């Protein structure tokens, strides 16, 4: 049987394959630590062979994506001064391969396929966690929460947030009905339960904030572009003033108190302080990509012990900018921040300038979630985050 190229590599005509590929990708991103190298090879197998089918369409001109590759290339080059060259080499090549796969996906998926595939993928991840998940006791805040098949409730909460946002986008913004309406409804219910069971304040607050911003931006999109921009400027100024007032008025402590947290974020502020001190040891080029959290090094061993991390792995500073500064120094931080800002302002410009369209608004939402995973990232979350950040600049 001969399969048409369009059913695999043409945006809008490859819905079935695109949804399948995204389901595989989400599952591997979430559970590659459980299933090992076989799962990672399966992820590569759904994207890289597309190059052999139609390399012109799938690859395109990578010269225009130098700004996406900049941080990745620098991370790979950090092997030359890395405190753990072997770790940096492996992590750098994995990171580079993820970006390549993301750019392939960017060229072969349209917004509908990306959204529905993400609903199915995030739903599969949550379903597996419900079937094989466990509860963990957190010695820092004394709570017991459902972590699913992950090592952290924040990881489960992140995928639940993705499921809620993608389901909302599919039904409300893309107008999906019939079978997909039912699928989005089931996935949304599962995601809401996982958010509740995980007790992840970060995930709940981020989900509410993203949905709120989306509704507001949706209202903007109904206005003429000129009025849209003026209203956005006014809303941005008011928002900044409100946030500053909330910070100094103690509103943050009140909100966190609802979730049984306090302003120290159960040790994160202390962890950030330790990260800043570590970054000052090599402020320009860092210690090497992923070369800080290495078993046998004195500082990470101390932090693992203080935070009761018996596995001595999968830990981080819970802040991408601090993590980037420690691993790749000021240069890496500049390149990474430039990537995030380019995505932010690129999509914001489309939302404020283009005629009514769901695509820029949906992509802007996805970027907000990607930034959330960046700000409080987990090693196993980073693959999905990087993939989304890269895919946000989809070629029109």
C-alpha cells in the first residue's frame, strides 16, 4: 500500500499522523525516565524520517532560525570548559536533537493539528499517571499529594495545565465539535482532577492566569487593530500597578495561604539564593550545560541532602534564568532571554495587529505556558517546554 506524502508532511492534511506523533512525543517527554532509551528512539522515529519523505518541505531554510539555535549551540560549545564534559556532551546533543525535531514539527503541523495532538498527548500522560500513579509525602511542607507517575507534583500539575488550556482552545477558539468535543471534555475533567489532587499551587494559579489572559486577549481581537493597541497599553499599565500593589499589600501571601503555602515557596527562595551564589563563581560562561547537578560534586550533594532528594537526580534551582546563569553564564542567559522575548513580542504583535484570527491568540497562550515551565522548570519538563517555545514561531 502506498501512502501519500501529503498525509505525512503537508500541514492541514496530516491530522491523523500529526496527532499520533504528538501523542508519542508527549508520552516520551513525560516518562522517558521510566522507559529509557527505547522511548527516546521512538520519539526520534516519528519526526526525523519525515526528512527522507520531502526534505525541502520538512527542513526548509534553517538560516532564518539562527536565533533559535543560538542558545543550543552555545550549550553544546560549553563542553570545552564544562566541569563535567561527559554530562554536557550528552545533554547538549539531546537538546540539539530536540530543537531539530521541533523545527520539523513546526513546518509540518498546522494550529489545529498542534492543538488536538496536544489534547490527546496530555490526556494520555494524565491517564497513565492515574492508572499507575502514587502519593508522595513532602517533608518540607508536611503535605501528602498525588504525583502520578512522576517524581514531583509540579510535573503532574504542568501536564494537567497543558490539558486544560489545549482543551479550552480546541473547543472555544477552534470550534471543535463531535468526537473531539467529547475527547476535550473527558481530558478536561481528568486534568481538573489531577490539578486538584496534585495540590500544585503553581499549576493552578498559572492555569487560571493563562485562561484569564486568553479571555481578555480574545476581547481585544474583536476590536480594530488601532483600538486594540491602545487598550492593551492601558491594560498593561494598570496590570503592572496592580501587581506591584498586590506584592506590597500582602496579597501574594494571602493567595498562597489558600494552598497552604507561604512566600518562601517551600524553600525555593533559599534555593534561588544558592543558585545566584553558584552563578557568581563563573558569571560569564558558567560551569557547563547541565554540569552543576552532577553526583559527587560537593554543592549539589549538599542541596540534595537539605531538600531530602534521596535519588540525587532530577533536581534544579526551580528558575530557568538562575539555572541558565549557573550553567551557561551571562552569555547563555542573554541568548535564552532573547529567544523568549522574540517569541513573546512576535506573537503579541500578531495578536494586536492582525485581523481576527485564532492562530496568533492560541500560540500566544501556548507561549505563556512554556514560559511558566521555564520559570519553574523540571529536568523532565524541559523537553516539552523547549519544543513548544520553538514551535511557537511557526512559519506562516
